[in-house]
C-alpha cells in the first residue's frame, strides 16, 4: 500500500527496473522522462540493494464534445490525440490515442503522457453531410455506381480548422484534466477521380490490378503536419474488366496514384503525381510495367589481420522509396552472396534511399555509387533499365570517442544523451549519426564512429530523433563541440549538458 516492493533471490547480473500503474505514466529507474531509458542496475553475488526509488508521474486527460454545423452533438465520431515525433530527419505527426464520441457527442482521452497534443475529429461516413456510400473508409464503389455526393467530412482540428498547420496545441500537464476541448465538424466539397490502368507489355487493360490514391507526404516545416491535412485514409480501388478505376469522396489536395499488379510472380507497377483541385478528375492513365533488375557488389575494407571474415550472408541491401511507393510494399531487398554480389529484383521507377542491415560491428557504409550518382548523398533515382552495377564499400576503419558531461555546477551529468551530428555537408546521411547515454559518473565511451567532422551535443532530455532535424539542431549549434574523428584514433571530449527547453 505504501509503494514498497522487493525482488528476492535474483541472480547476479545487470537489470533494468520499471514501474507502472493505471492513471500514471510508466517510468524506468534513473530515467529523466517517460520517453527515456533508465539506468541499469548491476547486482553482484550476495549484494542487497535498498532504497531504490522509481517516481511515477500522473497522466493527463483531455475531454470535450463534438457538434455538427447546426450545433447538434455527433455520436460515433473518431477523435484522435496526435503528437509530434521525428522519423528519418522529419518532424511528423502520429496518432497517440483514439476515442469515439458517445450519444451526447462526448469523448475522453485519458492516461496521456504530459506534453503537447493536437486533437482532431472525423465523423464516420453516412452521417449528415458525409458520403453515404457503404463500405470501409477509402473503399471505392464500382465504376457504374450512383454519382458520389459533393460533400464529405475531412478531419477538423482544435480549435476548429481543417488546416492542420493552424491547429492549436494543448499542453497536457501531469495529473490535469483539460475539459471543454470542443470541436465542430463541417462538410467540405469532395470529388471523384476516374481512370484506366493499361498493361504496358500487352497494351491491354490491366484487369485485377490494385490502385491506391495516397496523400503526398511532405516535411512538416514551420510547425505543420507531414502531408498537410490528414486524409481519413488512403483510397483503394480494384479495377474492372476494362481496367477502369474510380475513387469517390476525395478531398482536394496533392496525391500519388499507384497501381500494382502481381501476376505469375511478376510485379508490375505505375505511379503518377496528381493534383486535385475544385473539380472531378477524369481520364487518368496509368501504364504499368515490370520492374528493373539492379545488380551490385559490396566490398569490405579494414578487416583485421587474423580476424575471421565477416559473414556476408547476414547482410541485406534494401532500397527504400522516397515516394508513396513504400505504401504499396515496393521495397526491393536482396541478400549478399558469397562472391560479394547481390541482385535486386523488380525495382520500380522511383527515388530510393539505401540501407544495409546486418553489417559487422563498428562498420559503416563508406561509399555507394551508381553510374555518376553518389547514392549516399543524392539518393538513387531509377527511371530506366539500369546500365551498370550499384557499388557499395563498407569500412571497418572507424574511430573511438571518450568523454565526460557535466552540468553548470560542474557535477556529473548522469544518463544524458550524447549525440554526434555530422558536419553540415553530411547531415543528410542519417546513418552517420551516433548516440550514447552517459553512465552514473557522467562518462561515455563510443566505438564505431565513422571518420569525419562532427558537432557533439549533450542533452539532458530530448525527443528521440530530434537531432536528425536540421531546424531543431540549428537552435543549439553554438552549444555543440566540434570534433574530428580519425580512422583508428580516439578523441577525448568534454561537454556541458544542455538543459531541457522551457
């Protein structure tokens, strides 16, 4: 009842301790915030550790009601709490919790971790002002169905806007209930998109192809959302006998139309950017074609004398599309063969980023080149049959960094995050960033740092991945220490911790 706990008969070793309770945010022992990892606890044989404390933080709550344009409460409205996070160097919005309104239009979002949230509401189809067509959201009816309604619902954001960039954040505090966060939804004009998919090999309609209409995602600079107004979902359609597809209830905006046909183990694709304004879009033509075959070779430098050769079979090369093609599952990947070669099959026309999994410990990708393209800096653009191989060089010649972090009172900064941010010319190389937490003495030891110039920061608390956002790092540029990492060398670094932002 007093919050005491005890673990008996533990084996010697290293442990992590966490605590959770309904109405509170889960915390780890030694963590500075709920998002952070805590400190490990090392137990020796016969050791008895006492007075170990984990302080839980009360969760917050947001409540409110949703009304239609006539001021009537709306039931079964999807209400979402959204929060910023960082993904691959971009600030994006993610759904943290979802609720539905009751018969009085009331909703309650509870057990929220303290922080900034945005609230959105989207009525289901079939309610007044919304598209009455049956089926799950985003599903297109048959091409010969009745005409679509001219109005439909899109998400509305607190305090009452369909423009995500104008949404106001709610700063949820520990243990506080924020009430009267009310929203009024409005119907907007929606449109119809029609077109045809043709097999580029046979010239015939591509029967049974799947077609998607996907909102274009863009970086959320200036406080905006990635992708602008969040569409209720990707629209999907299956083409008919003449290769015809149709989407209904589409809000204006920027989209990509993606067609995929899997036939006899052969994947055929097409994608087309599409701007939807204030009128229906017709005669969209998609010509699907087979993907390319891209061959490549991977070399490893810096293997230590007498050491066993790296296991190439554990390594895997993946091309990640920059476009919405990733939603269609078009992510080519291949294993490295014993002769150091690899073959990527069915690679569609797109812009790609390279990633390699299963590399040896402390290794990094030193070079990747296709034709005249520096793939690591520029990405890989494939718009025609490849004319040469993709050459990749993995290096094991890395450096080591040792350092200490102190606060403004010269005391050890315990369990703070140390981040190695590449110099400005390499900041688009997300694979070069390195992070580590300080120990109980404020010390860190980091191996496998790729050679080059860095600016090293120590943050007391920071959102995971924020350091890969150039706009965020720019605020702290003068708080970092410039460091050069040399192959096989060790750099000693002293840092002053950056306190949390108010």
